[in-house]
């Protein structure tokens, strides 16, 4: 899986239950991890949209994991919000200096948490996961795993769906094959980068209603770009 969810990292099951329930009620998808080491593996493999991270955890603390994420070019732009019972100003400064995008002190209001998550996602340029993604007559609804062109259902395999979702969340950027493999397939997957071309062809074929395949452009020598305002009649 890639993107479209929030990873909750906390070794207290009751806290995880509360957070995940609040996220799902607000329209977000969530996954959970009880320790920093497992969370790091999940982040590299699955690339969440945001990480809610407890400060005090076994094996790898929230501060240490935040620092590790911010040092790694693959994850340095990933939004991180620290959750902690530490309320001193020095602790807040330490958390933000480690690279956290925000800091929430326990106990906290679920409404405040959701508001802060949406604020951080907006600053990071990430669309709210409860909203449908649109371009021309193409509509992608991540929460329902549904894709339509001109109100016609478009059958997509899991990888093609994740690829299109990633494109639509990051429009008008050129993505190399290596970047797509890292963000869509996962950082620990070792396959030939030409595999991307195969799935791009499948995705374009599925989208070829009224010329919507032209939204996915090949940038010679560089990779691919999703252009929401492309001319659907080109080519």
C-alpha cells in the first residue's frame, strides 16, 4: 500500500484505539505500530501520509525515529506529529528541533488532534484523505477504492490504483521510475524499474475513455508526470 493513511505509533493499546477510532470517524485511514523499529519499516515500505508518534516507546523513541526519518532523503518530507505527556517548553522545543512538524500534549482532545493533522497535511501540500481526487472527468475515491471516468467505473488492479492515487496526489511533478518504485511499491522492494512501464501501460489502457490516458505524460529521459489540465485530444 502507498499513501492515503496515517500511521499511529504508540505502545499503549488504549491510546491507539482512541486515536484510530477518531481518525476513522474523521474520514482518515489508519494503521498502527507498537514500537519505533517496526514503525520505521512500515514507513519505508508503505509510505503513509503522516505519522502520529509517541515520544516514549521501547526500542526506538519517538525523538530518535523522527531524527532518523528526517536524515533519510526518502522520508525527510514525511509529516510527523509527536504525541507526549511532556509539556515543558524545553521538551516542545526539543521535539520541534528534532524535525517534528507539530507537538500534541497528552491528554488531548480528538477534535484538536484532527484539526492539527489537517493543518499539517495542508502545509505539506497533501490532499485531505476524505476527499475524492479529480482531474478532467476522472474521479478517484481512495476511501472506496473506486475510480471512474465520465461516471463509468474503471477497473484497476491494486498497483495501478496506488500508482494513480500517487500521481493525483502529486500532480505536475516529474517522477523518475526509481521514485515511483520507492513511493508506490515500497523502499524494500527490489525489482527492475521497467516494471513501472508495464503498470503505466496498464493504467493508461484502463483510463482510455475520452482520451484520459493523456493525463499521464512520458517525460523523455526523466520519467512520468500527471498533468490534470492536459489536452485530452492530444496524440
